[in-house]
C-alpha cells in the first residue's frame, strides 16, 4: 500500500513548490504563498471598495430600478468582489 507522500506529483504540484520527498515547505515558499494570498485579498478588497463607491453614488431611483435598497449595497459589493 502506497502512502499519499509516495504518490507521484503532477506538474502543477511541482510548479507550486511541492517537493518529491514530501518534506515541509521552505520559508521562501511560505513567504511567497503569503504574499500571493495577500495580493489576491488586497485586489478583492479594492474591487469591493470600488463597487461599493459606484453603488453608493447611484440615486434612489436607479437603485430601485436594480431592485436594491441602500442597506443591501455592502452585501452586493462583497458578492461582486468574491468576498
């Protein structure tokens, strides 16, 4: 019976820093992962803020046309940004 660590790695596993021996990631790999994750989260936050600002700039009639109330704007912006 083969252990999971003995299973061959795919090219995408290799590209993302997985090692053949199944050892723990290096500090550099951890740092790179944190940086990438932080960058994605920051981009999503910026998208949320931009969307929220655009929705808040709409007048009540335009919001009604979209079937939205002012109380729903934060939720809609979060959903649009994928948060």
